[in-house]
C-alpha cells in the first residue's frame, strides 16, 4: 500500500512539474528588515463571528508582520438562553450549548479582503473555513465560494476533525478522519491548488501513552491518501490538554517508546508525505516547546533538521493590538535563538512565501479554467 502510494506520489510530482514553468512565480520582493514573521495561522474573528476590523488588523501587522493568512472560525457558539440565560458566551468553554457551522464566515472574510486596496490585499491570504467536513456536500460549498469570490482565496482551513472540547459539541455530530466527505474535500483542494490547514488532535486528552493513538494512525493514513494536496497539520496535533506524552509505539516502530518529536520525525521523513507540513502556532504549543532547557534544545534541533517543513503562526483570535499579536512569537524566542539563520528564516518567512505564492498561482489558474466570469474577462 505504502509503496503504491509512493509511486503515486512520484508520478504526481512528475505530472505537475511542467506546470511550474507555465507561469513564472511573482518576483520575490526583498523582505523588510523590520519584518519578524509571516503569520501562517490567524483568525480574524472569534466563535461568535466578531473580530478585528480588517484595517485595524493591517495596522497591527504594521512593519513587523509581512504577510498573513486570514480566516474566521467555521463554528458559531449558540447563545442558548435555557443554558446560560442572559450571559452571552463568546467561547466554546463558556456554554454547554452546541456549536454549529456558520458558512457566512467565508463571505464575510471575502468582503473584508475585497474592501482593501490591491497593495494591502497582497499581504493577505484568505482561507475558506465555513463547511462541515462530515458532509459529502462540503466540497460543493468550497467550489461555490471560489466561483462566487474569484481572485480571493488561497486555501481552506483551519478546520478541525478531532479537537478537545469542541468536536463533541458540534450540532449534527462530529467529523471523522475516515469519512469520505473529508477525502472529497482534500481531493478537491489538491485539484484546485488550495493549501489546507487541518486541526486534528494527535491523541485523546489525558492519554497514558500506552499505545499508538488511533487519531495519529488515521491521520497518517489520511495524509497518505492525498499526496497531491499541500496539507499543514496545525499545532503538530497538540492542544491545551493534548500533551506531548511519550507513547509506546508497538511493532510498527520496533516496539520503542516514541516522544512527540519522534512521531513528527517519522512523519516528515516518510517520502510519501512530502506534501505535509507542520505549524507551530498557538501559545499552548509554545508552552510545551519552552517548558525546560531540554525541550528548548530538542525542539530547536528538530526544526533545524526539517527547516522547510515547519511554519510559524500565532493562532491569535481577533487581536486588539500589536503587543498581543507578537506575544506568541516572543514566547518562541529561546527556540528561535538556537536555530540556524536559514532555518529561522524558513520557518518565520520563507516557507510561507513558497507555499502561498504557489497556491495563489494555482488557484487563480483553476478559477481561470472553471469560473465563467474569470474566463470571459481574461
Ligand atoms: Zn487556530
């Protein structure tokens, strides 16, 4: 199975290679010296669809954040009077009422983006999130967003499959890594050139590490099934209480105990998973990385060994000022200080530019071939 996929992956690489020469990538502009990072994981709005006005966000980026992804949150926390009375919850932990998919988020993000001047737009990569990955019609929503707002989106996500506290609250039931609806979404993302940011907890909360997590093996199999799709695994699978615990790995890995970084190492070294990237966004992830001198050294060594596969992001939600926006970046300083200059640049800036520049070209090409108004105008 694996060798089949490897062959398929190699064939896919050969098949797409000539396309890279059809349209030259935009000339790389020199990055201003003041730029600290590009934000590969940023939520403009929160769980009740409120957030930072787009012009305020550009001011927050200022000269410190070069480029940024731009997405809302696909799930809306219901304000259920029977559950919380007059208290209006703004976060999923503040109510027992369900979360539901709020597809209008995509129109909102598109309109915010389109309200900007071209030079301002050039700094942003909007993402589609407002679909239910457990619905076989999800892919139709994504296609409809692209055809309604051509010239806007670079990817899909962040959307979640398994997420602590969240999955069980979703109206209509949770998503699954084995649901063909998700395969349809990832197939289409590959076809259209959309970058995917996927949140999937690597394990259950409070895991004991006594066996390889089901969520990890299913995730690996999912990634293997989609070699033509660029997929960023958000937060390397970690969460608030999904911790990097050593796991007894079973026969497949020689019976050894694996640390979280060992598991990530196996993933990145698998030649059939060259299309997979990791983001180290979220202050909850930073806290594990900088927990001790040993964790700092191990994390830095891991990043130095795989500089082209890891992207920095904040995972901030609707920030009010630049200090808030830079906080997660500052938390990572002890690790970044140990990176080679090349690795540091790649993780903070270079990988974002490479992945999202390609996505912009590919998605515009798909729109040119598939959207009537774009076909007519060019
Ligand atoms: Zn996020």
